[in-house]
């Protein structure tokens, strides 16, 4: 119904634009100054201290949020984390018992494989924390603890605002666990998180202003690549999934340093490559990978942090995201990738909200 789309041609575009609000609503009342407050979870420091490992389980886009979750938890809490797609987890005798916290991530809370993984985890004695967008869902009801992503209903099959709020959930949960464990958490993350809604709005607007030139390189192509290192790599994976789902362009995400072990063979003149170079710790390395692509005449669109004048010299187009701590970039870098996918799909005449063969919520195995 046109009215429900608030004047947007598709739910997906509406939901992309709702992200600043979704982030604001998910943050609300959960950060007080330099403290995250998730006391309602009722998790004791003793329980957390007794954990041997954390296992994150999800499907699709929610799985990609889990990949970032692992980096945050291992990086800041030094607890070993495994991330699994739910359809694999349940059949592979995972390392899960009463000393494991299983975090299941699901927008709908009804995905059959994720729900089965939750049940299998409980059967093995683990406690389950659900990150979900639907409060009364099966996953929410069966989990021991629940973090609600306050994104509002997500209608488009391709997930956007659920992903960014799931990421936000992982930041808040990690900081909160850190506090409970008495670990020093980086102060800049607290203020940085609060700024994200405003910065997200800025990135969305800036990207849309330039969208025509950003989607032009995809014209006539059936393939494309997304590259990045560290967190950028995981966002690249989500970017590639988005493009595949709705535009039917074959997209592959690669850890930039791994290109030379195969994918570089596929780089040819003018093939679109989206390169994320926002992780300052591996910046130089990423730039040298971008140069490898340019040497084969690929068409490179780079995403960089504001103030980076170096990358522009080696690539075809640059899109800047505002300066934030490296750990916080995923919520911003994914936004241009969502918009590029959306506008490429529209240009190709695809049914953006209901792509062929896919469903919003997969309740069968
Ligand atoms: C389907 C959707 C994806 C989604 C996945 C997991 O495949 O098309 O967009 O990421 O299910 O859904 P969930 O509701 O569990 O997050």
C-alpha cells in the first residue's frame, strides 16, 4: 500500500532512510554517560566470568552482524567467539555446553534454522541471548535473555535497518559485559555510539546526492567485487549479499589480502570493485590491495574515512564517511552499500522489495 511506504517507491528505500531513527530508538535509555545500562538482562558478573566461550548463531544478514559481533567481543573482552550459520551449527556437534553463552541473532525471531539452533543450544545446557526485532517472536520467547532491536517493522526482504540495529546491539552488549567484568572499555565508544544516528543521516544524504555516478559503473555488468580488511571485510560481505539479493548481479566479498590467492584472476578492465578502506590499523595494506586491482584496470569505488586524501589518488571514485573510531565504522559504511544495491536494482528493473526466490522470513528448514 502506497501510504505505508510514506511516499517512498519501495519499503527498502523507506527502511534505509529509517535507520537514523531506528538507531536512536535502539540506543534510547541504554547509554547513560559513560555507562551502558542493560541491567534488565539480569546477567551476573559471576555467570560471565564462568564462561569458556561465546557462540553466535544466525542466518543471512543477521549472520553478517554476528561476524562483527565476534570482532567486538574478542577484541574488547578477550572471550573466544565462534560464529556459525544456523543451518551448519545444528548438524555439527558444536562446542556448546553450560559454560557457553549462545547469542542468536534474528530480525524476525522465526527463522527455522536459527530457532532449531537455539533449542539445540539449550538442550546442551547453554544459556541463550537473543538479539531480535520482534518482541513476541519464538526466538524471543524461548531465549533466556533478550536484546530488542527497536528498528520497527522491516518489510523489504533485503534487511537494512535490522542489520544496523543488530550491530548496535553488539556494541551495547559488549560494552555492558565489559563493565560487568570490570574491564576498561574505550571511552570514545560511548560518545561515538551516541553520534551515530546523526552521522548515519549524513552518510545517507551524501550518498544519495552522488548516486547516479556511483551506480553507473555497474551498468552492463553481471559481476562485481567487494573488498576490505578486518571489520571492513565483514561489511563487504553484507554489501555483496545485498547486491546479489536484489539486483541478481553476482557479487563476491573478499578479504583484501586474500585477493592474490585467486580472485585477482577475475579482475578485468572496468569490472566494478567496491573497496572499503576505513580500518586505520590496516590502511596501508588495504591501499596496496586497491592498487593491485587498479593495475588490472578494475573500476574502484572506495569508501574511506573523512580526511583521507591519499586513496583518491589511486581510485576512480571516493566516498567519505565521517571520522569515527575504527571499531564504529560498520554502521556507517554499510549505508552506501545498501543504497548502491537499491539503486542498481531499480535501474535494472528488479522487484526490489520482493526479489525472486527469496522470502522475508524462512520458517522451513
Ligand atoms: C531471510 C531473509 C534475509 C535474512 C535471513 C535471516 O533469508 O531474506 O534478509 O537476513 O532470512 O532472517 P532473520 O529474520 O532470522 O534475521
